C-alpha cells in the first residue's frame, strides 16, 4: 500500500504520469482513507469490479460477513479449527496464484480495449497478490507494451508458502507461473539485495533493487519521546515472528530493574496473532505493561513511532529472512529513533542498521544479548546519531527518481520480451 501510494505521489516530479488500475469493489483487510490526501490531484484511476471467494472463506471458518480477512496467516483465535485448515488447503490448491485469480482474464480483456483508446508507454504490475503480475504479463503479451514486474514480497520463497498445504501439482503450478513471470517481464524489481539474488537464481537474469522507504514529509514535525520507556512495534506480527525469547528477556529486565519496570510499556500496533498475545501475557510483569492497538491509520502510526523511545523490528527465521526489509524499518529510520531488531544475525536489515547507526540486531536465540541490549537502549537519554546522509537515499522522492531511471532504461533502445511458451523473441521499442 505505502510503496505505490508514495511512488505515485512523487513520480510526477520526474515527468511520469501514473495511471492506476485497481478493483472497484475489493475485499481489503484494512482501509486507510487518510492516505487519499497523498494522491496527486487529477491522477487517473481506472476501476473494474472483482469477484473474490472470501464469502466462502468466512462461511467455512464461521466468521461474520463483515469481518476483515488478514493475509499472511494471522489468527485472532486460539488454535486452528478444522474449517480454517480446510480453508487454507482450498486457498493454496485451488486459488492459484491467489484469491484474486478471477480478476486476471477480465482485466486482460478490459485493458486491451482500454489501452487502444488510452495508450501508455509502460506497464508496472506490483504484487503480491501475484495475480497482478499475471495481468501485467497478459496485457504485455497482447499489446507489446513493455512491462516491469515489481515484487514487494517473493512468490514461492515467501515465509508462509509452506503453510499453504500445497499438493505436488499445486506447487508445480505456482513455480511454473513464477518462473514465467520472472523470465518474460522486461524488467524485474524487488525490495532487497538478498531477494534479488534469489530471483536471479530462479530466472537466470538480472533483477533490479528499489527498496521501500520513508517520506520526509511525514516527519517534519518534531515529536520527542515522553518519560515512558516505550518499546513499540508497528505492523502485523504473525506466529512466525513470535519472539518467545524476547518476551522472556523483557520479563527478566523488569525483574532486575525497578526503575525500568516503573516506566516500561510494550506497545504493538497492528494485527497480532493470538498466539503472540498469549505468549506475552504469560509473563506477569510484561503482561501488565503490554498494550495492543489493532489498527491505526498511517499518520497516527507515524506519530506513535516518533513518540516511542525504542522501536522494535521482528524478523522471523525463514528461508527468505536475509532479504526481508519491512517497510516499517525505513519509517523507523526517518524518525531517527533507536531500533532494536530481533532476527537473523546476517542479512539486509543488519547492513542497514550498521551503516545508518540506528540500532542493533540480536539473534533470535540470544537471550543474554537481548537482556543487555534492552537495558542499554531503554536507559539511553540521547537521540541516536543516525547518519541521515545515508538514510536519505531511502526517501520516497529519491526512490521515485530511481524508478524513473529504470523506466527510461526499459524504454530506451529495444526491450526484449522472452516468451517461454512460444520460444520466440520480439523487439519492442525504437
């Protein structure tokens, strides 16, 4: 959501006029209307109705008709019911690549006709949902318009892929479609160096990196942390990011230091799996100092970030964890606050924290390291000396300029579309 709202906001400064294609009646897990003010005046938005199977999912799992469905396997109940297991199996094996699959063919047909009267220079699909890449591929094949596939998360290498209970056949289809998208797009973009290397191995081609970022306009007002020793996490926390040893480490710190215990608050903002909440509440001191805010709009979340003493970043131990660069990390950097990251000792997060001077990264199994880090960062009174000359390269404006260069490179000379299905190569461009 943030990536392309902000990209749209700044691309006009570099001579690019975005046209947005989006569902007319989608089933979103959350809607943040405060972001409407970020959209430049006069941006063309094209909509087409979409059919999604979520009413079946709600019926199978016993949910209310108006209940929001979170992606990434976040559960708000204890345990997993038979209905939930069945729904996950159906989702993974019959809705390939995802529940938006029924929008692919109608979109390709609609956009073919639309683009005849309203031509564009280039198509950019952004996913997940990866059905959007299938639409981009279909329209590019039909029209010859160059196409960039922008991966905000991996496809088969995403952290919850193995939870989808895929049959051998379904897994094979996912991998075939992923490979087809990676090989046929004129350019492939993702958000971290590690993920780019993974995709290059899958596709045997160059993959560009344009990270997520922060908007300096969101951080113009100074907001200092109060007396509260707050440790704040903004964003969703699935069961894979349940930092059990961290909760134990916090309890130990609270037992050791009455001064910290008097002022400490653990604040989680966003959807949190019930298993995570249960794991936190089993510790008496921590449970009394824990607050969960299920949702905030973006402007409120930024305010919470600026008011916090220390910002928590949880990176689960999964096959793709080295390349996981959550969008929240860059907003943490934009706020110039101390960051405590719990996750793999190697990876792109560690490199950014090291170069920016914004924080530390503690391995998931290092409780002693967590205790020492918590005591140190919670007792610090000075604002960290974040190297803003380094951080500025992640500003949304600079990233939009980088995307403009990528668009120019894609359109310049000739773009080569490789079709795995036909084996033919056709020239598109000058």
